[in-house]
C-alpha cells in the first residue's frame, strides 16, 4: 500500500471514530435543552424532568461492563455497527411516546444499546492505533462526542420552536441511521484483536481489573466527570429559562455551542500530556474548571456562557485523558476495562442528576455549583495522590491476554 492510500485509510478510520462519538451523543443528551419545556408541558418538577436524562445514563452504567466483556469475545466492528443501527429505534420511539413514563422507558432502552458503541470504540482505538497515537485518537473520538453533544441539544432546541420537540427527535434518529451506514463503510475490520476464550473468561478479566489501582483511580475520576457535567448542564437550563433571562428552547440549545471549544481542544490532549505530564496537566485543568463554575454564579449572561465554555472544555479534556489512560494501563481485556470506566462514568451522571435535583430544590443554582466544586476537589486529590507519576512501559505486544 503506497503512502497516499495509507493516508486515505487513516483519514477514513479517524472519521469513522469521530462519527461513533457524534452519533451516540446527539441522542444521549439531546433532551437537556428542552427540559424546562417538558417540565411545563407535563407539569413536573425540574428533578422529575431530569429523569429523562438519568434514565439513559443509569441504563448505560448497568450494561457497559458486560458489553465490554462480550466484545472481548465477539470482536469490535460488528458490535459497533449493529448497536449504531439499533439505537435509532428507541430514539424514534421516544419521539412518538405520548406520556413521560413512556419517554423515560424508551430513554432507558436507548441507554441499554449505547455501550456497544462507545465502550468498544475506545477498546478498538487502544488496539488498532500505535501507543503513541492512542491519546490523539481518543481525542478525535471525544471531539466527535462533544460536537454530537452540542448538535443534539441544538437540534432538539431549535426544532422544538419550529415543529415541536418530537420532530427534532425524529431528525436525530435519521442522522443516527445515516451515521451507522457511514461507519459500516469507513471503519476497517479489527486486525489486532485477540479473542477471549469465552464470556466467562472475559468476566474473570473484568474482575481482575479491580486489582489495578491505576484503573480504580481513573474510574473514580470518570465518575466525577459526568457527575459534574450532568448536574451543570441540566440545571443551568432551568436557571436560564427563568427570569431575568427567560431563554427559549432554541436559545438554550444555542448555548451548548460551548461544547465546540472542547471539540477544538481535545485532539491536542496527547501533545500536552507528553510535554507537561499527565498529573500536572490535570491539576491545572481542574483549577480552570473550578473557575468556570465560579463564573456561572455571576449575573451577566455572557460571563455565565464563558464559564460554561470553560466547564465544557475542561470536562471533555478530562474525559479524553481518562479514557486514554484506561487503554494504556489495562494490560488485558481492554473492552471490559473501558466498560468498567463507562459504568463508573455514567453512575456518576446518574448521581449528578439525582443529587443535582436535590441541590436545586433546596438552594437553586448556587447549591448545584457548590456541589460540583466539591466534586472537583475530590477529583484533583485522586489524580494527585493516586495516579502514577510515570506510565508503565508499553507491553511487548498489544493486547496482552492472560494465559
């Protein structure tokens, strides 16, 4: 294969990785921009409306580790593509559901079929990319996820003011279907995958990950990332939809353009880590994240949006760093290792949504921001005291499977 053909192959593979993140997250968080609208339309509290989000994140947390174990037996591409086609069904059914309990049910189903996409693609990256390029590839995936996070919220918000939120959800289902077709064509079959001896062996590998303190510390950081993200970006919508801002669903959707800052920055994560070190970089990142939270407590709308931009960028950088760290510290069963990370990540989101609802009810936005600040302090302590100063040398072969 000549250099030009190899370059085209790499570009196609990178774009396919980008699409997996994009198509997941246009669906997962799309209701955030319309939660105030749902709260009014269905006469429910802010905490009740947040169940539309937490239903999916809880379902993801339930199934992610078993998805990873299954993918260590079945393989990578077939699992990813099948899940991308399947996720269009609950997205469409959520748009057609007439009551809130039915919407929550279909959102739960949606969460069940998402882990085979973003758990397995991270394992695919760790196996198919050279070690030195894995962080960059994870950054490309995270950029797709952040752009999808913005696009889903923006589309749901703008269509709710034009043809209704149900029409917006149908558009998202159609986009996901098109993305699944593109990934089918563009993502190469895995070449370095070593099949596990069976599902039981894969589950044993998953249990062995709990003996790796670096993985446990990284799972704890992942918990905090989505805890803060879901609390911040769910309840800031309620603040901005109320007086004195009175933002419409479209305006709330547009505010999520702050995710694009994260999309622009995460591909640089690998370079910055190499230059400054993983631990030191993350501590500075958490400090900037805390500054962003503090800015959301001010009154000018532009300062609030700037603060949200800092929160989004720092959160996505943390996610790219953590997922990349999982793939290079797990010495075997990478899908199950990533699956456990995703479980911790989405459990954090479920707790963030639930505890965020309590904080909002008792103290409004200042209480939510204070809760997120405490979580940032905990995450910084974990990184500083528990993450290794030096990442262990690369294994002789990738991946190493137990005998």
